[in-house]
């Protein structure tokens, strides 16, 4: 687990959030004393891309085809 000072954490928060999103927890210190831990939320494990694609294909099987096109639905919504 990486440790970083509060000032640096404030300055580089977007970068730190990217690191946390990749699964790396970060301890934030104030004057050398740990005060917080940035960590991904529990149960936020990322799914494998191929699993997500397979799930989307299963969902699409239940959607009837031959209905209005997306363009037609957009135009209908504008009326």
C-alpha cells in the first residue's frame, strides 16, 4: 500500500483516483500520521470484458427485432 501526504493527495487527486480504480489502495498521512485510506469500494471488482459482452448478447436475444429503428424512436420523441 502506497503512502502519500495530504498536500500531495489534494494536488494529485484525479491521478490518485485512477490508481485506486485500478485496485491500489493509498494511505493519506498528515504530518506523517495516517489519517485516511483511499480504496476501491467493496464489491467493485471489474468484470472481464468478454464476460460483459456475453451478457449483453444474452440480453439482446430477448429483444424482438423488426420494431422501430433508433432514428424513428428519436424522431417520435421530438414530436
